[in-house]
C-alpha cells in the first residue's frame, strides 16, 4: 500500500462518525497496523 493510500485511510478513519475499531473492521485493516501507520505519519 502506498504512503498516500495510508494517509487517505488515516484521514477517513479519523473523520468517521463511528468508532476507529468499527471503521477499521469495515475496511479490513488491523488496528495495530493502523496505529503504526498513524505513528509513522506523525514523524
């Protein structure tokens, strides 16, 4: 997955009206993977 795709997912999850867990389940992305991406993007 490209960096821009990861950033798009991070934005989508953070702006979602439902929980992070529910959004990630719908997208099929593991929570630990998401938090790794978000941490790396913050650097």
